[in-house]
C-alpha cells in the first residue's frame, strides 16, 4: 500500500517528498523547534535527515512522513514509522507517532489534529494494533499533545546520548494507544453524541 494523502478539517497531509526539503530546512533550523531534539540543524544535516525520512516510507507499506499544509502553507510534518530500537517492541502491527511544527503554528491545535488523523489512518486504514510516541520527560507540550489524542503514559526510560540536552537526566517517556482502546473510545464517544 503506498502512502496515502490524508485530510483533516484544516490540514492536508501529503507524503513527504523532495519538493518539501526547503520547508524542512527552515523547520529544523529553529532552535526552539529543536529544543528537545538537539541543536538546530545545518542544511547538510537536514538533507541527510530528509533522505532518512523518505526511506521510512519504503520500510513498511503505508507508513512514513507527511508534510502538512493549511491553506497551502507548510506548517510542519507528522510521522508514523516502524519501531527502530529493540526496546520499542516488534515492528509488525505497530508504529511510532511524531510531529514537528513551525513555531508560528504552535498552540493552534494543529499537532493534535494531524496526530488524530494519523492515528485513525494507522488503526482504520492500515490495521495497526498499537501506536506509540516518545519524548523527553521535560517536554510538557508534546506530552500534553500525546494525552489529548488519547495516548496513555506507559513508561519512563533512559537513553544514552553523546551530547545530552538539559533535562536528559529525567529520562524519556513513552505514551501509547492500542487499536482496541481506540475503538472503545470511538464507540463511547458515539454513544454519548
């Protein structure tokens, strides 16, 4: 299954392509956007990351990175990609959710809106059984987004970094949602509405 173009009320999510590289360069050059990820990236760093992002879509059919547009303007990217580390569990049936938005689009509900659509796509269209997300424990904004889209706290864990960021000593956190819980939440919401 090729990666689908997805839509929400405000966002058009298109499979990430070479034509989006310049947007990625601007996004990853902002130190505030990269605050919990590492230093702002140079163009060469982004070009390397871009190749890896494109490769994610070839690893598992239907998964990958999506560039998000609101009224034709790039706002950021979202991802559903297979697990990469052994402690994340098996690749089959699950994917990691992520998002990165330009700072001017923060606090407008767009990260959650796009994430909800990728969760729906993952469970409904791709038949995933589990979707998870990770961030630094100190990244309260991302943790709030994870909670708002229905993911639940699973664990705090430590990773080794060559150049740890402030707050690394408090660890990383994992949040997750199973297809079963997502379906139960949808039926509960439908019963109330």
